[in-house]
């Protein structure tokens, strides 16, 4: 339990977290960058950024489908 509390106190900015999550959606990441992120990113921020990224991705897909089907 102490490890989780310690991990949630990591100091990486939310912007750095969003950047890491976007790279993960793209699927390309250097191993050294991944290891750096694993040490610095706040897991709570990662979850929030992942949910926001997934919602945006789904919304974009829905807009594309509606525009194609509507024609």
C-alpha cells in the first residue's frame, strides 16, 4: 500500500503524462523513454489521460463513421 501512495506522489507534469499516453496510443516508444516514464509518471494521471484519450479517439471514430455513412 505504501508503494501506491509513493507512486501517486511522483512529480511528472500532467502534460508529460499526456505525451506518454499519446505515444502509447501510437504504439511507438523507445525503451529508455518507457523506463523513464515508469519511474516518473503519476499512475493516477496516466489513468485520467488514458480515459480522456480513449474518449477522444472514440469521438473521432464516430464522427468519421457518421460522415461516411451520411454521404
